[in-house]
C-alpha cells in the first residue's frame, strides 16, 4: 500500500517527513483559495527535495501547470476540479507526467462518467465531495467503491486517520486495485503543518495491510 501525504509546505516539516516517513508521494496544493496553498516562494526548496511531488490543481490552465512543473520539479499532477476528458488528455500529452484524476464522491458513483478518462490517467483518487475541493476531514461511504469496475489503480482519500486502518485493510482485500491512500487534515497540527510522529505510526500500520 502506497502513501501520499498531501498539503505540505513548511520546509522543516517537509524535511522531517522525508527523514522519518519517506512517503511515496508528497502533495503540494496550488489552488489559491486553499489554506494549504504553496506559493512560488517555496519553489527553489521544493524542487530539490528527493520525493515524488504531486501538484494539486483545480481547473488550472495548461500554462500554469507547465510552469509549476518546471519551478517545483513535479513528477505527478492531481487534477482535483471539473477537468473534462479533453483537458486531461491535453495535460497528459503536453506534460508526460503521472496523472491522478479526482472523483469527488457524494451519494453515489457514476462509473460511466469515469470510463472516458481511462486512457489518460494513471490513478483515480476518490475523495469526499466538498465545495472547497478537498480537505473536508470527512470520509465518504467506502462501500460505494465495492463495485469498482476498472483495472486502473486508485487511491483512497477523505478524512483518513489512524482509526481507519482496519477498514482500509478490509477494502483492500476486496479491491486489489486500491493501491494506496492519501492523507492530509487528520494528521495536521495546523493547516499545512503535519504531526510527523502520527504519520509515522500510520505508515507502520499501513505497511501491514496486504
């Protein structure tokens, strides 16, 4: 099970995360209204750190995405808005980067709406619907994923905490396409500043999930 830690910003906090946890991905949020927004002031530091960096974008222009890739050294793009299939295709073709396409879950999941994205994404990411595009701290009904019909791997997100380890184990056993989890708000001491000790405990527990 892979681990993405999202909403990082503070350089000392980032260094501690890499030294103590070494996640598979680290997320940087570029949505301007987010309390975890990462400004260009952090670009030179972030570009040099040795971790796969995920740029989180909401309905962003290709021009802006290309600039952030260059400035921050992004390996992965998380498209968290209402990006159309054609927009995702254009982004994939023009960047060559790993693509996470987010599906914000409400009361049901329309699998047919995801199918056209399959040729252009590397992962789907299922998060709890919120008008703020993530960071709600709330989990959705994971049972909605049990009829996931695709081979494309996905990440689980939305209010995940240490208390969810057994439930994560259960859904992973039923759905091997679930390749990892994305954590954020439940491990924060304040916006964009993480409790690294808690994340380390979570990762140790996650490693036992198979």
